[in-house]
C-alpha cells in the first residue's frame, strides 16, 4: 500500500500547499486574517477535503497557519524561522514540512582536493578529500543533486554509511561531529550532462544552486556542498530587520 505522501494524492496536496503558501506570501491572505473553510478550498481547487487537510497540515508544520480544526485557519505570517539544522539538512527540512525525504548515493570518490576545495575547506595543497554525489528525493521523486566534499577525517565516516541513508548529517552528528555555523550562497546554473541524467531534465535547463560551507565551533570547515534543485521544488526567503536577519528554505 502506498504511503499518504506517495502517488497522485501526494502530488495534489503538495501542490495545494505550495499554491496556498504563494498566496500567503503575496498578501492574498494577510497575517491575522482567515483562510477560506476546508469546504470552500476543496471547491476552489477541485480537490477532496482530505487533500485540503493534508495541505493545511504542511502549512501548519511550517508555522504559516494556526492548528485549530473545525474552524477557518488564521494566517500567522509568511514563514516561521527555520532552525540551523533545518537549513543545513535536507532531511530535517523535508520532515519539518511533513514530506518524505530520501537519498541515494551515486558515487563516493577519495582523491586529491582541487585548489578551490583546499580554499573552501582550509586544507593544505595536496590534501585528500572525499567527494560524495547523491540524488535527493521528496516523496520518492528526484528534486536535487547533492555534491559534497569532506576533509579526509569526516569523509571516511561518510564512506561507511548506508548508500540509501536518508541523512548523512544526522549520522555524522550521532558519531560526534559538531556542526555550528553555515554560509549559504544561492544562484542559478544550467544543468550539465550529469544533472540531466540524474534529475531527468534536459541539458542546459536552469537549476537553482545552493553552495554551503559548514564549520565547527572553532571555525574549522567540515563540509563544502553544492546542491542543484529542479525549478519549482524549493525557494528561499530572507527576512531582515534592524534586530535580526533570518533565512528560510521553502517548498515550491
């Protein structure tokens, strides 16, 4: 039997959640206002009330609407602030939205670091690194290619993990690795042959790229990653004020 998040039903509630999230972000439903009832949303979008409830559960998990049932949900804001690990870990982020994350390791390569990798990981020339290539999925659908480079002492731990492990980050934390800081750079790239083969897109298709360097409490780099997402699968929101600045990763 397929899980609640799989198949066409899973696609319908995720699409509805994405549509409602965009409506909230664009101001169609203002903070403090009420969403239409479940019945009204079902009629408006041509879906069942069960699909509406699943979509609202995703919005509730993301801190966008209240959790009251039996009445119209109140809009709380555009997005909740995500934790450090939800932004660093694809698996934790997906689970926080009620989605089903997955991962498949395609290749683990132990080799000499390139000059750029030495710079990003603060390694001496001639150092060796582990490069891990993975396909990441949401509800079993490929959405992202993850290319992560680790210094040798971290990469040797990753090399011993199950190729189908959902999260390398959680496994490393369980083994005593301490992640405390991350720097994110987000831009656009075009799919190369490897991207096209693993994601099922055409070469040259636009992909959103997130580059991320993660360090320990002493500032020592632990990983440098480049993630490439299919269009429409995630978005990032930055909220800033005189008091604080926060980054949120969002579905769709």
